[in-house]
C-alpha cells in the first residue's frame, strides 16, 4: 500500500475543506450535485470520446497502481541473473532451458528462450527492445487517459460555470433562484480545477513513475541476458546491473 498517495489525497482535501471552514464558509455550499454531474460526467464523456475502448479500460485498470504499486524486486532479479550466468558459464546456455518454463513473466520467458536457442546477442537486443518499446507505449497510453482527464476537467468546470450564470440570467425576476445558479457556477469551477490538480494529473504523474520502474526492470533484465550471451563474467554482470537500482 502506497501510504504517501493516500496521505497526499487526504491532505489536499483537508486543506481545501479546512480553508473553507476557516473563512467562515459552510461545507454544504461546496456540495452541489448539479456541478458534480456536469464536471465529472462531462470529463468522463470527453475522455471516452478521445480514447479507444481498450486504452480507456487499460487506464482504468492501472489506477490501482497509485495505491498498490506493481512489485518490482530488482535485487532478486539481479540474484537470478547472476545465478543464470554462473550456470551458463559452467554448463552452457542450454542448461538455462529449465528456467524458461519456470518463469511466470512472458517477457522473461521469451528472452530466455531466445538466449537458449542461441540467438545472436544483437538480434536478441533488437527483438526484445521492440517488445519493451511496445509495452511502454501501451502503458503510457493508459496513463494519458488520466492526463487528458486533467486537461478536460477545468474546461468542463468553466462550462458548468457558464451554464450556472445562464440560469441566473434567466431568473433575474425571481431572486429566490439566483443563489442556486450562482452556487452551481462557482462550485463547478472549483470541482473542475480541483479534480484536475488534486486527482487526475497527480494520478497520471504517479502512473508514469511506475511505468518508468517497470521499463527499467525490463531493460535491466535484457542487459543481464545480453551479458550472458556474450560470455561476460558473472561478477561483472552483477556489478553492472546494480547500477540500475535507485
């Protein structure tokens, strides 16, 4: 569980609500269902229109990483690669075939299989780098779902504000309806700007951070396998891979 994500969201909301209370305002004035429907419904519609269904679905699935980050144990990976390099040095590359079936990660399985099949190191790098690039592009498309929500949300909030002001102008002859229209106008802007800067854009940023971690792990694995393929000393491979640990 990523406690700093939870703490950051709570702190942001508390700061805004606390500021409203300190200024003598009422929390009820921030609760405007109409503004909520306009901003979040409009933003969702715009994001769905922009993205293909698969990309949108991927972005929704990835949001769990904000609170439960993908597990990446780089030290364990280095230990595994070091072990593979020692075995291949003693018994040859074919001795690594047993590890292909044991690997749960499809990327690792394919890279190991190419290594066991005797692929040229440069060919191995070329093929797996294409897969890494494709994987990174898929993940970044998912993160851009939230980034685009952060771009649309303030604009939809302004749209809600304009709609609220239109409602006010239509009811100038009835003072009892002016307050509700003005409230929707200003609260819609708060919802739009607040959602973008407290929720959508921070989520996109956190997802990009985790994407970098995942890609770094794959590059590290590929670097280790290339080292095995060219016959580098296991200790040299281990030393080089430790440079990937942040």
